[in-house]
């Protein structure tokens, strides 16, 4: 690790430790506050639940009292005795234990036919209710009501519900209010007195008090008949974090508040919440919840674990962040290295491109200077051959760059078509045999292919094998050998795995270079010193990406000075054998594919086996000679908008004896074909990118014409775009084949021969 990297990682570690320390510090400070807020939130939730339940209960009784009022008004009582009878009936049929009617003079008419006057001393003034309504603006009120007048039958502790009457008269007496009593147990049943229960143990109690501290409903279910116990009295017996004055002041403001109380039972949290608010001013009560400190400690422990877990996650996140920083640093370094490699590659490519271009320019200058000198004619021809060789190298270099670009972008489609492995490998060996012969090498093929017909991409497999075998020939000195072996093994009933192995006795590779063999833009250092061994540095990366795209593997075993062995493994689906009719249908396709010169035969002194420079080919079964089809003679329609390309092609085709008609765009080509005689044109060379109407549109329009030769005329796409999507687009429009610019006249002549088309002689320009 470099010193600069060590300094960077040390700073990153110190920053990490500093952040973690700050987090722990602030976490410790805020933990208690967070826990307390959370506990208060939980307590508040329980308190709100209790208050809603109590309000609902009280509203039900008030609604029922309102119903009693409406029924009494509807019945229209005519005498006080009748009123008492109706009150008795309502008390028996409703949830109220007692019902009273308060007159404006203070008399109370009861449901048990007793009448109490305001100055009746036997009740100690307990039934003087008029001041309650004089002191309140509310139409209804609810309050705690106790009485020990046993003869009156209301000795139990009760909740009193009262409702003012607007204009209610009975026998000339104006009634001020309707009152009803319920047992306090109704209230206690809707209050969760024992709360925060865990494992059967309650850690909290609830109570309802009035503004004076008197208990309306307490933390026990007994009756508080004339009980002098008061909330403030209990607080005075212990140590409270708030003074009585502060508590009374907050209760007067109807605030929610909490404080700690410590008495003989330990430390407790006391939470106070008012019933009265702007929406419900009639309940002048407070709900008091007392929670044991044991529960608080337990919740603190729970939250501490949660907090520590969160802190652990934060530390983990920071650790990952630090690792990410290290990884980013590494990736940045790799990116810089990639930029450096690409820069070197571009520099190398610039050299690779400029060198042949310089040669072509120089050779063209020499040719133009000596083309008219008969004495230099043979030398001019040699210069032309060299210029063409340099142009072929530039095309190959461009194709490699385009292939690598598409492979890295994941845009290369792998075909899934039926092909013969034996025929394919024979083509590869045939194409490489001449190179091996020129290099003075012995090229042999060993085959063990029980299932030759498979489904796959024959072109891509060929590309990989040609690259590997071509490199083996290039890096093997004369007198050596290159051995290609092909064998198969079954994966299951429908699939086979094919092993292609290329073993040479060449220079081999160093271990250091083997580590970068499949990296784009890298070349063997020895190739940089020997011009004959130079390449683009893209062949092996392209081969590897293609093999991986086909689901296969590629391995290399090499030692410097001891040769190399490449093994390519490709899985395939078995295509099965063809029927005789299918074989007959496929025969022309195979013949067209392998229109190459036959492999050289062995000299007379050689053994009976096939020569080393070409694969052994089994003798074909004797077939009756087919009646030769007379060659078709026809003109060529060339659709090309670039004038220099059109002139070049017309000259080449004219020199080969073809008659050529030139169209400057797709629309002109369509018009020329429409105006021509039937079968006048044998082939149409259609550029794909042209103004007015492109090649695909023109082809589709020609195929749509209502004449027999519109469907049979051969149309070749001519374009500089060599991507598969361009080929698919051309075929979809109705074209028969694809010629990549610059057009190789030899390939074109092979295609013309395949469709049995012979030169007609002559050439013309413009419309027919």
C-alpha cells in the first residue's frame, strides 16, 4: 500500500472514530429524555382512552335524561302527583336509580312520591341544588353525589346528572331542572383502574378527582361514603417534584402535566389530564394516572436495548460507509488505471490506423506517379496488392472495435439456428490451412463428434475458433504444429457439450501476460517488437465475451517457450437428424456456404491419411449428375446516393462484365424497376441509407409491385452498418442478403455464382 493511501485510510479511521464518539455522547444525553417522552406518550394514550370511555358513558346517561324530559313534556302532566308517578315509571324503565324534578322554589319532587323542601333540616341542606345552576352557565352538569339519609332511599354514592328546563310547568309550579342518579359503579366499570399489566401484575392505577382534589372514582372499587381522603392530602404525605400551588395552578389552566412522587411505596410517575376542554366544559374533573417506577425502569431497559441496537446499526452503517469509501477509492484507482489503459489503447490504435493509412496514401501516390510507365507495371500491381492488404487490415480493425463495443454494452444477440459442427470445423480448418502452409506449419484436425447437428450460432463459434487458431498459427514458428481437436459428451438426452481444443508448439505466454490475456486493449509485449505479430488486442477479449454469451467457458494453459493450449466448451441443444426431404432442401444452402477452393491433396509419397494442412473429408456418396441449369443473364440495378461509391462499384462491376444501371435514391430505384421489362434486372444492390426513400422502404415497395419478378429479383443490402439489428431490418423489408461496405468484389462474385447469375456485358448510367 502506498504512503498516500495509508494516510487516506488513517484519516478515514480517525473520522470514523470521532463520529462514533459524538454519537455515543449525544445518545447518552438524549436517551433519558426520549424514554420519558415515550412513556408519557404511552400514559397519555391510556388516559385518552379512559377519558373517551368515561365521556361516552356520561353522554349516554345525559342523552337518556334528555329522553325522559321529552317524554314528560309530551305526556303533559296536569298534577304534581301525576308527575311523581311518571318519574317513578321512568326510574323503573331506565338506567337511573333515582329521578328528581327541581322546582324554582327549591322543592324537590322524587320518584318515590316524597317531596323535599329547601329548608328541610333533616337533610342538612344536602338537597339544595339551586346554587349549582346559578353558578354555572352550562345547561347540563355532572357531579359526585353522596347522602346518608337512609329513609330517603339514596344512601349509596352516586353520580348526579342534571339538565336545565326552559319552560316546564306542572299544576302552576315552574320546574327548573330534571335530575337523575346512577350508581358510581357505572363510572368505575368504564375506567381502567389497574393499568400497565404485565405477567398478571399491575404497575399503574387510575382515578378521577374534582378540582378540589376529592375523589370521584378512586384506585379501588370500594365506596367513598364520607371519606375524607383527598388527592392533595396523599401528595403531602410524600416527596413531590411539584408543589401544591403549581399543581393547583396547572389544574386551573386545564393543562396536561406530570410529576414524580416518592412515598412509602417507592418512586412513581403521576400524570394528570383534564376532562374539561373547550368542546366539553361540563366535566370539571381530572384523570390521574400513577405509574410505578419499576415499570419505568423496565421500559428504560427496553428502550436502552432498542437504542443500543440502533446505535449498533449506525456504527454498522458507518463501518459500511468506511468500507464503501475504501472501495470507492479502489474503484477510482481502477478507473484511473482503466483511463490510462484506454489512453494507451487509443494511442496504439492511432498508430495502428495511421500506419496503414500512411502506407495507402504513399502507395496511391506511387501508383499515380508510375501508372503510365510500362516498365513499372509489375511494381504498380504489387503496390495495388499491398494497398488492398492494408485496407483489409483497417476493416478488420474496425470490425474488432465495433464487436468489442457491442459486447461490452450487452447488445450482441446469439442466434439459435441449426448447423453442423463437422461442416463448420471443416470450413474453419479450410480457411486456416493456407495460412499454416505459408508459415510452414503442420495443421491437423482430430474429431469425435457423435452428434454433429446442434442448435446455436455457427457464425459466432467460427469467429471464436478462427481467432484462436489464427493466433496459434501466427505465434508458432515455422516447422511447428497446430493441432485442433473436437470432441463431445452428452449432458442429457437433448443436450450435448462440445469441447474445442487448439494446441500449438509456439512461443507460449508468460504468467504475467496470462493474467491480462482477456483484458481489452492489451497485447503481448513481444508483438510490439515484431510487426508481423501485431494485432488490435481485441481478439481474445471478443472471443471470451462471445463464449460467455453462448453459455460456455474458455480456458488457456500456456508456458513461455512451450506453446499454448486453448479449450473452448460450448453447451448446445441437439438438433437431431434430418429427413431425406429436408436434407435435399438444405443441400443448396450448404453448398453455398462452402464455396471455397478444395483443400490441397497430399503428395504421392504421403500416406493414405489426410494431409496435415487440411482436415480429412469423407467421400460423398455417389449421386446422379444433376442437369445443369443455364446461367441467368441480367442487369444490375445499383441504388447508391454517394457518387464516389457508385462510381467505384460501377467500374468494378463493369470490369467483371456486368451491365449496371445507377439510381441516386430509393425512389428512383423503384421507378427504374417499375419501368423495366420483366426479369430485366437479376440483382438489385440497395444502399440502406438514402435520401427521399431509404433502401428498406424501396425494397418493401418493390416487393409489393404486382409483377412476377418483383418477388423473385435478388436484392442485396449494401451498407456500412454491420450490426445485427441492421441485418434484421434489411431482411424484414424483403432483402435476400447483406453486403457490408466496403464491398468485397470476390464475395459479391461468389454470391452471384450462388444464384447462377452471369455477366451480361455493358454498363449504363442514369435511368434505363
